[in-house]
């Protein structure tokens, strides 16, 4: 029986020592605002899927720094082509190059010619009108696009609609967020207007919509700053500080009204993360030491048991 016990101990130790490597493929270690250690999925699939990685800020900066010049080639290539898809893509290329009026003209022609209402045309018209400054028409066509395809953009167009309404109201705060660095009351669900969303749905919508807008809307911009700050707040409260810092850096880049407070918070946040990383290293070292110690004890007991077994006198049966 002791032999079976030792075998079980050995198997447990192997599983224990291998566990960190198995989990590393799925989970990422992060830090909660109170300094405690957290684990989260670096690739969280929700709808289209959103990525909560340290590379978030770098990815956005690449989009922000793009000048859309490659779309000029597309405009030339598609200008003389016919067919619904080619004309729609031509309009998109015009939007990227800033020729909103021509894009709107092409899209209205497609709308009139289409045998069935097209979501793509409605959504592109909404974007073109918004960028041209005609917010009433922008809201009309984004709303029409949502009617034609409620699941458009993986269900995040509600945020585009809310952005346009915020701008129509002469505001820049899409979300009311008095203190973006207040993480004391993380919510399981968030309210936006009359709608309620989970933290995952909200993060998905913010990342999706800001990634699309970043190609057109360059710093500084109050709406984008508010969206990034809200994203940072929700991610810090429900995911971890590490990816939240990336979002707050983008909020500062876009000129958030509380940029000074956010920038002053960065050293504190990084100090909390460093402390947690050090504590995690100590914990891991302790676990490895305990595991190795247990292995040595188990091996010693196994050797001692085998020696004792060999020294036992033979058993005589009458």
C-alpha cells in the first residue's frame, strides 16, 4: 500500500510542477487595482473577439499614424469599375481619402439601384455623413443600417449610434465618467442610455469602434478620449491593470480632460504591478521549493521503504 501511496505522490508532483506550463497557453497573469494577482485570458472571444494584450496601444498607434495614402491607389483602380461590390468599395476608398461628398453620391446611387436594402450602403453612408459633418444624416443612416442588420459589426453599432447622438448634443462624453481612475465599484453590467451591457460587451464595443475610428479621427478628440478612458476603467476593474494602462495612455494621447491626473497615476500603477510581479516570483519560488522538497522526501521514503523491504526476514508458512 505504501508503494501505491508513493506512486500517487509522484504523479501528483508531476501534475503540480507541469501545471504552470499547461496554463500558460490559456491564461495571462495580471494585477488588480488593489495589488492582488489576477489571471485573465489574453485572447477573450466575445462576438468578433477582442484582444486584451499589452500590444493594444502599439496596435492603435499604428492605425493612428497611418495616412491612408494606399487608398488613393484603390480609388484609381476602382473608379471605372461597375457592379455593386466594386462601386461600394470605390465609395469606401473615397471615404478613406477624405472625398466624402463623392462617396456619398456613389452610395446614394447604389441605394437607389439596389433591388434589396443593403446594410453595407447604409453603414457606409452613415460613416461618410458623420465625417463630412452632417450628423443628422449620419444618425439616420447608422440607425437604418442597424435595422437592416441588428448584428452588424458584431452588435457594436449601438456605440456608433450613441457617439453620433453625443456629438449632436454638443458633448464629447459618450459615457459619464467623473473619475476614470475610480476602480472601487466594479460593475457586472454597465448602463449606456436605456441599454445595459456586460463589461465584456462594453469592452468589445469600445475596442471595435475606436479601432475603426482611429483611421479617421486623429488626436486630439474628446469623444475618443472619453471612450479610451471608459475602456481603461472597465478593463482595470474587471480584467487587470496591465492592459488598462494601454487604454489610459490612448486617452491621454487624445487629450482627456484629466490627462494630468491619469499621467500622475501611471507611476503608482506600475509600482503596484511591479510589487505584484515580485510577490508572484516569490510565491512561484516557494512553490517550486516546496515541490522539489516534497519530491526529495518522497524519493527518500521510497528508497528507505525498498531497503527495509529487502532486510525483512522471510515469512515462514506452516
